[in-house]
């Protein structure tokens, strides 16, 4: 169960931004799942559509890592603390404004 209380470094209110996962970079290493205090991510298999849209290098990386990547499952829970950005070893995440 995600911690929905404000934590140090996450003073921003939720719902202004959300993380975007670069499918050609993510290797499903789970650092984002581990550091996010709000349960925004989960690791699961890529959909056939996402797999088909990968670059050649992205397909190779996906094959090596079992086809699993990070997915944003609680978009509205992001508090913009940037812990996931700092933790991702593949630089696969960025925060984008929610419109
Ligand atoms: S910036 Fe990343 S770690 Fe922080 S709340 Fe948003 S998704 Fe979670």
C-alpha cells in the first residue's frame, strides 16, 4: 500500500506532473518502484503494441531483460519529488506536465 502522506522532498501537491517512461531506455530494474513513496510505478511485461514500437536497440534490450519494464499505474499520485529520476540507472524517466 503506497504511503500517501507527504514525505521530505515531496512537498508538491499531486496531479501537476507525472513520470514518462522512455520505452527504448527502460530495462525494468525496479529502482523507480523502490524509491517512489507514492506507489506510482509497477514492473510488468510490455504490451505487444509497446514492443512493436521499440527501436532495434530497444527490442534487443527488451529481449535481454525479459520484456519487462516500468509502467506508471498511479499517474495522479506523483508529487514531483524526482526520486525516481535520480534513481533510474538508464535515465529513462522524465516528469511531464499533466494537462
Ligand atoms: S517524482 Fe517519481 S518518485 Fe516522486 S512521487 Fe513522482 S513518480 Fe514518485
